[in-house]
C-alpha cells in the first residue's frame, strides 16, 4: 500500500495562516440595550375627600302610644301599617267610670260655690254689725275665715272638674304625631293600666329619616386637622352632602345632609356617631336598615394620584412605587396612601410633584438600573375614571393629575 506524503512547506504555510488569523483584531460585543419603561409625571390635582361609613337608619320621630288611664279597650279605629294624622283617635277606652267621676266633681264644685255665696253674705253682714258693736270682733273674724275657706273649696272643686275632664279625654287615645303606625299591641277587650303605662302602638315619622353613622375618632381628628391647616376646604357654606348606598348595592336617589357629629367618644369602640338626614317620600328607607354612606367632607386641592398599576406592595404590605430620577435611574419609594380615586391611589407621602412613576415595564426595571423613560400609554385618565366613579357615587370628577412624561423629560 502506497502512502502519499504532504510536503512540509504546505503544512507550514497553513499553520502560519491560522496563527495570523488568531493574532488579528478582535470584534467587540454589542453594548447592552437600555430597558424602556412607561412613566407618568405627577402633578397636583383637585379630588374630593370622601369618607365611607357604615350606619343604620332611624325614624325622624318615634311616638309610643301608651295608656294614660285604666280601663277596658272598647275598639280600635285604625288599620295596622297605615298612615295616621296627629290627633287622630286610635283607641277608645271605656269612658263610663270617668264620666261618673266628672259628674261627681261638678256636683262638689256646685256645693262649694253655694257655700261660698252663704259665707260671703254672712261676712258682709258681720262687717256692718261689728262697726256698730252688734257682734263681737271674734264672730266677724270667724265669718271672714269661713268665706276664705269656701273660696278655697271652690278652687279645689274646679281643679277636680279639670282633672276629671282630662281623664275622660284620655279615654280617646289619639296619635301624638303624623306618621306610619305599626302593629297594635292591644285588642278590644284588653285591660290597660296607667300605672304600668301599657304600650298600645308605635307611630313613626319616616319622611325625613335619620341615618346614624359610626366614624372612628382618629379619622374625625385627621379631618378636623386638615381643615384647620388649610389642606382641605369644605365644598360650600351649607352642610356636607351625603350619598347613601343601600343593602342591595343600589345608590339611594335622594342626597342627604350632614346634621352633626357627636361630642362624646364611645370608650368601648373608640368611635363617634355622625348623623345625616335624608328625604324619604316613598318610604324606601325603613328604621333599622343597614346602609353605607359616602360623606363628601371637602376638597383636597393638592392631591397626588398614581395609577394603581404603578403601585405594588412589599412583603409587609406597604405600598411601593418605582420612580425614575433625573439621571434616568430607578429608585424604590415607600408610599403612604389615603384612599382611592377611580383607578388611582391618592398618595400623601413618598412622592412629590414632578416625580416620574413607572407604570409600564415595571418587570424590566430594578432599583439603581439605567432605563429609558417614555410616555406611558394608559387606557384611561383620572378625569374619565372620576366621571365613571361619579356616575355611581354622585361625586364630581377630578382634573387630570398624572400626566404622561414628555420625550424631553425622559431624555
């Protein structure tokens, strides 16, 4: 078998070519690309300060109809659940004993009046006779005293007649207020007592109606401090407007007015009672209903709002946001939020006007990393979100607060 040999000079030339290629200039790797993130620039805006509180409804007037005399109920003169007027007769109690008492009082009065006539005439005669020394001074004094006693008997008789007439009037049990009457607690033939103040029925005025809300004393303190320091302004010279949400989630069509805040804090719960009043022409609100009220307590004219997509929470549950600084580097900020406004968080601490908050591409940004900020493309604006929210809560829409960053600001 014949083996062909490669010439040595060919091997040397190939080796030299490989070495020259290895010693030639190296190609540099492409620089890493800067992550592109969408940001919004925060600007102060005006948002309503709305507090949502739980509460229950209560009647504007509640009158318990109770027996004021003893007796047998003869008949009832109303339909349960109907509307009754003030002064309308509801029950009739047997008046016979009280008619007899009135007649007896009138007879006693007539007797006292007749005795007064006699004693007055005698005192007049003795006055003339004592001047002529026809009767003793003692007899005249006795006649004058008898006249005074007779006059007192007449006054007592008149009072007895008045009392008897009042008791007779109490046999007609009337409604003290205009309102809706509930279930009758007694039936015809029942015996009612004045001493026991037998409950016969309850009348409640349901238009208007009260709503008693519960607010923590801390929230009330913060609100008063914000108003005093000028950060919040009331919406008008009148009472704050209140929107009511019913148990089924619907918004009550009538707007309420804030009446007062209780001056005493419940020591067991640390809360105070806030009372509002609502018109209730159709009696939709019934006493004892559970409701939620949204109180428009003022306006924050320098609020900062951040889209909720740009706010995350750490392991402790604290809200955080990623911000692009002037060198286009990412910073992690701890936030303090006071509530929501549409699809935005209202931030009270941790951010300032002009900050660029990352709302898109947060998964590509890390604290300290260089990024390329561009204006964020958000589906909605604060104004549109507020308008949608206002359609449900009746609150005014806010002006845009979080504006997309311009290309110049992101340079």
